[in-house]
C-alpha cells in the first residue's frame, strides 16, 4: 500500500490535469500555429509556464488501482505485475 500522502498528491494532480486540460491545449495550439506572430507565441508560452506544474499530464504516475503502488503496472489490468501474477495463479 502506498503512503497516504502519495495517494492524496496523485489525486490532486489528476484533478488539476482535468481542470487545466482545455486551457493547456489552447495555449499549445497557439504555440504550434505557424500563422501566429512571434509575440502571440511568446505570450502563450509565458501563460503556459504560469499554470501550476501539477496541471501537466506528464507529472501523473501510473499506479496500481488496488493498492496504489507505482512500479510495474500491467496496462490492460491496471494492477502491478506482482498482484497480476498472484491473481493469475488463482
């Protein structure tokens, strides 16, 4: 079982990612737009950097859905490899 503080931090990050997803997508689209002026792209970059760090989806961690452990997640099952083997053995 993961520490309670890690679980709370992960849930906070998930909430922030969902909250800022649309805004981040808009700013990134402006930055990638070839027709946008340099000033517009720089302003979008500044606004993006002012958003909370934890609102970036990169900061999320794949965790086990049962006990929230981080390493060795089996994607289609959503659990760690150790728990997956234990359940497979039956």
